[in-house]
């Protein structure tokens, strides 16, 4: 099911499953080489992420990328992530070292690749891992999943638009100084800076014919 989720998400982002298209589960299962049970689990997970919609007796449909949805989903993270960091407190020196190592890998990654996006997500979740409010962490994880298809779609068409490593280092340096409030403010800036490139791309995309 995990492999099917990634495969179907990639097909949606790359346009192999166009917006608004009904998912033919039989054909898709054959194409992916999986049975209907893990495919159905994968489709349900993608529906929970917002990539698909599910209609009783009709099945699953590919949900369009829209500025309205992206704005509603993405603008939550500048609220949630800094609060999770505030609750987590100043990380240990060992954790800060791990964050620097992940960030160094991200700096060398091909930005726009699935690997780079996964490293960016890994960095953020490592930063917030000590937050005692697990419900808040679950909300952030769900938000990451819901915005991933937007990030992948943008980077597929506009590589090297965003690079977050410098912003990550500002957060790490503030934490090494023991400046938790400064780190929370820098994390909020990091979250907000990711909004505009995708929003601008969605606006431009909406002016022309659908791809």
C-alpha cells in the first residue's frame, strides 16, 4: 500500500491521472502490479490527504490543484509549527547536530526531486519531534501530506524555485544561542516563505488551459 500511495501520487502530479478523472481501479491495479486490496487502501489514504475525492457507488476521482485549497491548507503551518517548537523547547546539542546533517544533505539534493522534499519534511519533523502535544504533531504530519502534491507539482515545472537550507540554518543558530522565541519566529518565516512561489504558480496556471 505504501508503494501504491507513492506511485499514484506521482501519477497525479505528473498528469498521468488528469484532474477530474475517475480512477479505474481494475486497470490501475494491473498497471501497478498490485491487488485491489492494497490499491484501495492507497486510494483511501490519498483521499484523506485531499489528493482524491470519493463518491459513493462512483469511486475515486482526482482532485484538482486549486489556489483556494492550497491557501487554506498551507497557511495553517505558520501557526502550528512554531507552537510545536515552543512546546518542544531548546533541543539537545545532539539533535541540533542531526538537524545540521539533514540540512547538509538537503543542500546537496536536486531540489524539486521527491528526495529533496522528503529531506525537507524529515528536517521539520526532527525539529519538532520533542513536542509533547502529539495531536498537534499529527495535524502537522497530515498538513505535510496534503501540501506535498502541490510542492511536487511546482518543482516538476519550476525546479530550483525554493531552497530552504539557509532558513533552516537561521533556526538552528537561534536554537544554539538558546533563543527559542527567535527560532520560533524564524520557523514561522520559513513556513510563510514557501507559500508565495506555489500560490503564484497556481495563479499563473489558472490563466491558461489545464495541462
